[in-house]
C-alpha cells in the first residue's frame, strides 16, 4: 500500500517538473505514521488525534530527504464533527506539493477532512490542504484502524518536526 501511495506522489510530482522552473525543484513526498485518536464529540465535545511518523521526499533531480514528524489534531469545543471512541491507527499519505523549494515547507498547519470507522478493525481516510505560505499542498491518506470508534468531520492538523527523534 505504501508503495502505491509513493508511486502516485512521484508520478504526479515528477510530471510537474516539466512545468517548474529549473531552479525550483519539484518534490514528491510521502508520510508514514502511527498514532491514536480518541474522545467524544457530536458538534459539541472533545476529540484529538496524535501520531508520529516520517516524511520522506525525493526531488526531480534525485535528491532525497527524510524527517521525523508528529501529527496533531484537536477539535474545537464546538464544530462540525461527529466522533466517539478510541482507535489506534497506522497510515500512509501521499503529499502533492506545488511551488515547494524545500520539503520542510510541508510542515505547518492544514485544514483536515477525515473519516475513520472501527469495530475491532477498520479503515480511515484523511484529506488535508496546507494553509501556510509558500507551499500549496494536498495530503491524501489511507489508514488502518484498530479499536472501537467513529470519526467524521473537519479539524485543523499540525505537522511538525519531532524534536525527540532529531
């Protein structure tokens, strides 16, 4: 599964290199992560997601970079979300980045639409759009979940360097 996501990101990213300027590399990136989500929220309540993983990128010229990362999402007390339960998950994501000079431009704040469902085992999907300048990034993820819970809604996601693993 991870290889499929990496291949999709690389094909899309490398296809953009013909349109990019020679001094601005196009990066194809993927993330792998493992974490936990829990809480109770039906419009009102609390639900959070926390994960650790790795961001790996390759440029059109073949330069590779890798960073340990953390992913955190906390819902506001009131907001568009229906979520309950506790699940652990593993996932992989393809990052489609435009106008990115450096893979670290992918770190920062994202608007997140997510759905997870699990009764003993389950699946989840995540789509996030980067909200920080200069990167224009879309993050598409597939997750495999374990536990009991459901999570459907919108949040803010923060992707940061994991200082503990640097």
